[in-house]
C-alpha cells in the first residue's frame, strides 16, 4: 500500500502518468516501450541482485515461490555480462599469479 500525506493511495496511475510525462518517458501498456508500474518489479529484482542480495532473499521480498518466476523478473544486461567477465578475469589472474608463485617456491627449494 502506498500513502500520500498519511492517506492510502487508491490509484497511482494518474500520478505515474504525470511523472512519466514530466520525465519524457512513454507511458502505457499499449504504447511501444511504454512504462507501466509493473516494470518496477523487474527493476527491483535486477538491481537487488546486482547489489549482491542473495536470490533467496529477493524471492522472499518479492513473494516469488519458484525459481522460474524469479528468472522472469531478473534481467541480465550488458553491464552485468561485462561485470561477470571482469570478475572471471580477475580470478584467473589471481590463480595464475598463485601458480607462478608456487612454482617459484618449488624451484628455489630444490
């Protein structure tokens, strides 16, 4: 439930439509690329996952009882893909460095 000045908001569509217009964002389910309130669910899932919140916690907050429903709202974008590849590169560089150091230790102790 949303409150405005302490009272429940029964319908947020008018306010959302005005906010979208002021921001220059297309609004409406039947408008190509139009924003609808439900889009916030996708945004919440994706951003909390990117923030490192465990998927089980996100599912509990959003009320998703199945993995497939979580996946429906979780979006992987190019930023997420780049981040994953960057983490893999950092991991592999660390592994290579550790292997090189272990080889140096073995060679000096012979």
